[in-house]
C-alpha cells in the first residue's frame, strides 16, 4: 500500500467514525487500567460484564486491595486467566499506592513496571488517558496490518513500529481505535467482509470477496 492509499484508508475510517472510543467501560483512569489489564486474552464484552459489579465496590487501589485475592476473584471469575489477573491487579494496586500516590502514572516506564501491564496496555493508557499518539497493537491490528499491506511485520512490535512510521500524523491519535474496530467488525479473522468494506479498493489482500455470500 502506498502513501496516498494509506492516507485515504484512514481518511475514510475517520469519516465513518470521527470520534472512536474504546468499547471497554470505565469512568476513571484507574478503572480503565483495571479493565485493560483484565482484557488480556479475553473479549471486551466479557470484561464489561464483570466490571460494573466490581467497580461498584472497588474503584480505587485501596478498595481493590481490601477485597483480597479471594474477594477479587469472585468478581472476575468469568474472565479468562482470572486467578493470575487478580494476583497481578492486587500487586499493581500496592505499587500505585506506594509509589504513585494511588494514581495511574503517566510514563511508559512506570506503567510497564506494573505487574500484568505490558507494552500494549501501556500504549492504551498513554493514548486514552494521557493523549499520546501511541498505537496499541492487538490481535485485530496485527492481522489487519499484515493482510491489507498497511504495515506488514512479523510480530506485534514490528507492526507497531511500522504503523508509527507510516500512519499519517493527523490520524495517529485515533489510528488504533479505527483499526481495532475495523478488524473486529469488518476485516474479521476467519472471513473478512470485503464486500462491506469502505477501503476495499485500497487494500492489498489477494483473496478479497467483493460479492456478499448468499443470505447476507
Ligand atoms: S478489503 Fe477485506 S481484507 Fe481488505 S481491509 Fe477490507 S475487509 Fe479487510
């Protein structure tokens, strides 16, 4: 995909959804950090089912710690890997209190030092909470970047670096939201809905199906 096509790719996604937002439900930076940590290898929908009850009793690091491992597990047991996520979350709360006055820190280094918080989670927090033009590459973005020719790379870090280089500056702030939503709802893993895709003339995917299957 060339420079002109990439610009047009994002221009169209931006036109469809000028103010994209995460589908995770939250009402503070701490709640977002918790939700993103819980969403690793789980769907946003499964996290959104559990967090309203959890946040009603624990929406600060202090309250979360007070739940303890068993108490916290009882709220998130429907989410994959909940035991290790509960353990990491409690360790993270301890560090937030001891080193960051109970606040979510604004630096990548401090975020990635929190248990259960990797580069992707740090990118989401830096982007949504602190307004940095980071690009958090998840499974949808990795697939889409390679399939479309937008930013091919052998692993998520390579794709992230390529995207940071090739996404036009004016679209960088929201790029990861547009790509995630496009990957989740149109450019799906098993059968991309190319017939229903606003960028199908710009995309390099060789096996595009431009006619909808019967019944669609
Ligand atoms: S044309 Fe198909 S493969 Fe390309 S971005 Fe659209 S849905 Fe994905």
